[in-house]
C-alpha cells in the first residue's frame, strides 16, 4: 500500500496526540535482521567507513559489457549536469539494467569512470539475485548501518510514503552527499528526498 500506517501511541495531558510509526519501524527492524544474518549491517556505534574511490573494476566491467553488447552509440552517451556529485549509488533496478546491457545504465557508469565518481551499491542489492550478481563487479558494496535504518524510518514518517527500500537508499545517499541515485523508477525516491528536504541527493532515471 502506498501510504504509511500510523498508530496513536499516547494522548498527552495537554491534549496533544503523539503519533508513532510502528509499521515503518518494524519493517526497518526486519530488514536490519536480514542484513545482519548476511553480515551486511553494522551497529550505530561503529564508525561508518566511506569506501575509497576505485574505478578500476567499473572500467573492467564496462569493457566486458562492450565485448558482449558492442560499443555505446554517441546517442546513448547522456549529458549529465551533476558536477558536484561525488558518489553514484546504483539501486537494484539499475544494477539489473546494467547487467542486461542497458545503454543508459552503461553511459552513467562510463560518466562515473570518466569523472572519477565513486560508484557504490547498497547492501539491499543482495535482496535481488540478478542485482547481487553484478553489484560487487562494478561497485563497492556499502553496508546498511543501524543509524542509516533510523534515518530511513524518519524519512518514511516525514514523507508518509510506504517505500522502505527506497527510504534506505535515500538515507544512505544522504550520508554520502553530494550523491546521486541511479534507478529505473525515480518517482518514489524523488518524493522521499523532497519530502525530507535531503539537499545534496539527486536522482537519475534510466
């Protein structure tokens, strides 16, 4: 369902109604449990490590796609106006499209390689076997920290959108700002970023 479900948790003595977003919190806790089992999550008191820029594997993966699908045509090379972007985050849909040789996805990776933009994939990519198969080949996989899940829970509450995975991606991108998220379905991500006033996070659509 598109909208979050809230519950009234308390009516204060001054008549003010306090709202809790238990559904959002439970979902994020479930996701944390999933990643914890896969050793892809860290607790909030751990230092969050930003991966160093390493474009060599992205270059190698692009070369393998060129060998398989042929070179990109000039028309496929997108003009990206994002000079301030330091990190490109690929969601599961973008990774799957890239693996299938999608020209726009390849063009964004080529742009990131050319501009030495850090390429990362969130640990959520491992929810999709198709995305998981390519994530480590082209990007640095970034763990989902407990603190990131807390930010995502707040984003869900502020936006009143029921998009927990997208919220995790916006929360992660906000920690890597200035950052861009590459996706096939940009609407929900843009709505989350806008509603939460996440400046420094932009969304690219395939």
